């Protein structure tokens, strides 16, 4: 094991794990709160008939609330539901119920073992809309809530708590056909934790300043589009799942000790297209995955653009732009059948004399120093020094070691047009986003200028 692998393992070990979250189901389902902990709205809910619409006036309503019939609860002027601090503030136990337009405060209380949340849902086809949730262990918890919809909610974690002492912003367990749209999550343990939940749509959400932006396992056939996962201590991690689609997402500024923009462990048939994966310790991490395809992504400004284990098979990278990464590939093992074809590499520098848009020589993803780093622990200590650059340059000119050959045989000579990649900044960008992504925009512009010059050298425009 290399020094880097040891460091990564140690870093993940330092991230606190919530008891039972990966191997067991959720805790005991919270029931009706005792009278002293009930919201004054409970009487109105109890008196309602199925299908009723209850409008709540502005004000503060202290206590916990159970919705156990299919009603619509609507807040006017953002009424505040202030929980008792002993459990979930709103507990939805009826199919087809809806809550819309409330500020919900968990008072930093409750019990992780019982999944205490701002809104806890244990019924199908429930809708949670336009809610602002603060100081709750879990923001919104979907438990066996098929067809649930969560949209335009804002979730902020409990300030000052360690990740192991709080839950996720949106936690989904054993729920099929869910939809998450336009939600904002800040400062929770994980932005979204999805387990044993399939056929969902996650679109236009943002999760930042937390541990994992996306933490995910045993969940198939889900679609992620136009989301942002940024500034995570560990990044995004997906495990043991199939047929996931990622389109036009941002995985950015994940700079912890063992952070990864997008980690796939034993995930098969994943498609990642038109994503921005930038300013991460590791851009893409693949272990034990089969038939995954990466197309038209920008993978930029990371220490390692791709970490690839030889347990992965039949993976393809084509039409991507690799910009200003310190190392294009860290291959863990002796061989790979991954195909790199038709990508742009900002450090390649080979001419295109015939003007066909393809550089005249293949791009070699690994050099002798990368080979040594994978086999000699001490080599990592010098990975960023001038000696590493000198050894790599010398080996490219005069190859002397038979390192694992990983080539892009048709590297693009010019930066490709990737109009669907979300390269611009979002509103309310974090301080790191304010410096890194403008730099990326400059890189994109510089690459275009350089490619124009090379096109002229090639003799065809």
C-alpha cells in the first residue's frame, strides 16, 4: 500500500460514522407525542377530514405535530413550528399528505437512534415543499415513502456539532420513485444520504459545507441532473449500485484529506455526461466498477484527475477535457482495460500538423514517477517536487522502465466545445468557489486561444 493510500484510509477513519447507518435499517418509528409536547396545531389536524386544506397564520407554534390523514397543511407568511426538542417536529404518517411553507426548528434536540428530524415521513406520496428547516438532527427523513416529493426546501444543520452527532440533510431509506428538486442543504453530516432507494430523480439541488455532499449505496436507476455538491470534507461516494445517470452536475472544491469529487465503488453501468468535476483532491475514483462511461466532462485542477483500480473493467473515458490536473491518472494495480479515447489534455502540447483536430502523437497518462509512486511508499513524499517533474520529463524522452501502458491514442489537439458543462459560478458561492472557478474559466479561455494557434500551425482552419 502506498503512502497516499494509507493517508486516505486514515482520513476516512477520522470521519465519524453514524451508528448503524450503512448496515441496518432506521430506528424505532416515532409515534404521537405526549400531550405536553404537542403543537397547538394538533387539534386542527385531528378535526380535519381527509382532503382538507388547513391554512396556518403567521406566528410561532411550539410543540411536535403528527399528520395522520391525507390533508394539505399550508403556511402563510412562514409560520414557525418550534419543536419540543425531544423528537421530530413534524411526523407524517398518512399517504398523500402535504406540508408547504413553514419554518421548522428542531431546537437541536431529539435522538439519532430514533431518526429525529425536522420532517419525518413514513408514508407514500407525501409532498414537502417550501420549508426552511434548522437545528434538526436530520432535516427531512423519508422512510419507506414511495413517490415522495421534496422541493424548494432549505436545510441548515446544527452549528458546532461534529458530523457523528448529527444526521443528513435529506435521508432516504427504502423509498422508490422519490423526487428531490431545488433544495439547498448546508452544514449537515451528509447532504443527501440515499440507501436502498431506486428510480428517483434528483435535480437542481445544492449541498455544501458538510462531510459527504452525496452518500449513496444499494440504489439503482436514479438520475442526478443540474446539482451542485461542493466543499465537502470527503466529497461524494456511491457504492454497490447500478445504472445511475449524472448530467450537468458540479462536483467542486472537495479538498479534505481523502476527498473525491465522484467516487464509484462497485457501481456498474453508470453514465456521467457534461459534469464539472473541479478543484478536488481526486476527481474521479473507480474501484470494482464495470461498464461505466464518462463523456464530455470537464475534470480540472485536481491532484489526481482519475484514480483507477485494476478491479474495474470495461470503463470508457471519451470526449472529456482534462485541465491543469497535477497527475492525470493514478493506476492502483498492474493493468487496466479502461479506454481513454479522444479526450483533451491541457499538458499534452503535441502539434496537429495535418489539422484533423487530433494531436500527432498519443498522450501517455502515466510516467515513470507515477509508476514508482504506485510501488514505492517513499515516492509520495517527493510527488510535488522538482525531482518528480524532471524524472517524468526524462522518461518521456528516453523510456527506460516498462510501466503499465495507459494511452489516449487520439488525444484532441484543441479544447472541445462543451456547452452543457456548468462552468459558471452559482449564486452565494463559497469563498473557495470565488477563486477556483474563475481560474477555471481563464483556463478554458486560454485553452481555446492555444488551440487556435495550433490550428494555424496545422495549416487548416
